[in-house]
């Protein structure tokens, strides 16, 4: 049985079609994973679909009818309610994120970034000067950079300290770092409405949690009232950290995923060798 050129072209078209669908699903799921709010929405949609299937199977007419209306009109309600989040995702897909815009830092450059940030935070902590430093990762923060005061300066502890020094026009906003450069200052971020946060926490902490709920960035905070340092990652706030805690968390979070996987594999290998030696 011979395959004609027409059949071959048809097969190639189908493969391309299936590949494009998988690529679209991959980027959708990737953005959902990195966005705390969207991941909660996704879980809610899955639960509703499962409940609908169970109600149909058990013959619960009233519950099934209500869930049917929710499934029918729910997408429209989600689009209206979560319009900013959907717009941000579309903007992120339209930016250079797909083309690998971000600079890949070397080990020395990562160490420099961590050293400069930690040095600045130590000084700010001792002087009880409030600060909010946000480090961009895979998801672009260009939307917030456009609304801030652009700097595009090499990162240094002295510059960070001077930005947040009292009476400086930019000290109330946040600083955004891309790679090893300070992209902007005076950035304004959405504040979190999470009920898990302590009501005594101020705007800086809520803004830090808010931006990490929407993106995969790292947000570092120095409290103006207490001088305590905190880090927010993936919508979680790690409060009242020591300078060593900040340093170790930064090193771990800024490490490329490939390096992290290699470290995990090496640790597993070492553990297996230790177990093997004990057995001998």
C-alpha cells in the first residue's frame, strides 16, 4: 500500500494541527499555574464539572439544573469579573516572553544581584526604612514598568537605599528588577484581598502578596514600622525573616530550574550511595 503525496500532506497538516493545540494548552496551563487567582478559578471550574457529572449520574434534577445554568453563563461572568487577569495573560503571551526576552544570568551575576539586594535590605532594616523590591522571573512585569519611573540602571545597594530613603519622591512605590538591572522605581502593584493575611500588615506587604498572586515574581519587603524583612512567593508571605533566610531563599529561587533539578538528582544519588554503604 503506497502513500501518495496528498496523503502525506494531509498527515503533516494533522500533526501540525495537533501540535498547535498542545502548545496552546501548554501556555494556558503554564499561566494558570503561575497565577494564584487563575489556578483557584481553574480548580473551581473542575469541581463544578465533576459535581454536574455526579448529579446527572445520581439523577439530582434540581442540582443538575442549577449547575447547568452555572456552566452556561459562568464563562461570561468570569470574563467580566476577571477581565484584568485575562488581559494580563494575553499581554504576556503577546510580549517577547515566547521569544526568550529575559537575560540568562551567570553564576557570578546571580551572586552579585543577591549580594546587592541583601546588603541594601540589611541597611534599610537597621534604619527602619520601608522598601518593596520585586524581581521579575518568567512572567513579564512590563505592564507595571510602563506605569513606573524607568531607570534601567545597574543594580547596586547604594542605589536601592537612595530610592527608598525618606522624602525621596519614589520611596512609596516598588522597585522592579529585571536580570541584573533596576528597570523602574515607584511602581504600583495590586493589593491582595486574601483573608489569610494579618490585618495589621500594611500596604507594602499586601502589594507584595498581590503581585505574586498574579505573576511568578519574587517580592521582598522591609517594614517601615518594625524593620522586619519578609518575602512573598506565589501568593505566600514569609514574614519576619533573618538576613540569612533572605539570602538563602533568594539564591534558591533565582537558581535556574535546570540547576535545581541537577542538585535534586545529585542529592538523591548521594542518599542512595549512603543507603548502599549502610547495607554493605
